[in-house]
C-alpha cells in the first residue's frame, strides 16, 4: 500500500498561508496555521522558528514590494513619493499592520525604504535624532492611512453629541469611495509642509 503523500512545506508556503489567515481574521496561530496547511504543528518548526519569524517573513514580503526609486529631485519630493509607495503596498493587506507594529523591525528588506527616508531627511539637513523622529512620523501616518482603507464606506455615524462644526464636516462625507485617498493626500501635504518648515535646508 503506498504511503500517503505529505504536503511540502517551505517558509514561503507558511508565509503565504499566514498572510491569508491575517487577511481573513486579523491574526494567526501556529495550530491554526498547521490546520490550514493540513500538517502537524510540529512540522512548521522544521521550517520556521515560530510566530515571530513568520511575522518578520510577512514584513519582508510586504516591504519587498515597495519600489524605492533613485532620488532625482528635492528631498521633500522624495519623502512624499516614498510615502505614497509605502501606503500603496500596505493597502493590499492592511490587517497585517497591527502585527507589524507590535514587533521590532528585523527584516533587512525593510531597511531599503528606511535607508531611503533617512538619506532624504539627511539631505534636508536634519540631525540624526530628528531623522529618527521624522521616519517615525512618516511611518505612523502611512500605516494609519493604510488602515483607513479598510474602514467602512461610512466611517462616522451622525450622533446627537456631534456639534455644529462636526455636523457640517459630516455633511460633506457620505458614501465616498475616494475619501481615504483624498484624506491621505491632504495629510501628506500637511506633513510635508511641517517637515519643510523645520528643515535647515531648503526643500
């Protein structure tokens, strides 16, 4: 009698399955992942060390999709372009973001983006400490904007507690598929303007 065939595993297959689970449920567990792949949980550990490594593999996969172009303009334009590309890539899997923000960045692939941002801010004359603050600010804004793409079409319900200014703002929203994109571009212009105002070197 032939032996039953065993499903082939690899870090890539495990990463793909974990991403699908997060897309569906917002998280993954090692037992749940093993069940999805129809293997024993112990089989996963022949290919990955555990949950933390899988999260970094997912991060590396996401960051590898970010195109970091050679800078050919002002440092502020480089930062804006990187922010748009960063958001575009993460918008495909926004439910991964809470997992990533809870773990230290270790993936070497991720530093392609961060190196480009650091160089742009250095070109703007920011100090090393300010560069780290600026990267953190861009990171927070972009990841929050990517999460906003997963929000319901109508984000705010009209509540009796809303004041006149808020009611007027809500009246402009309604079901609007382009709301998140418009909000991102508004926020990005505001963020870049604030960074330019603090930069020692003209943008």
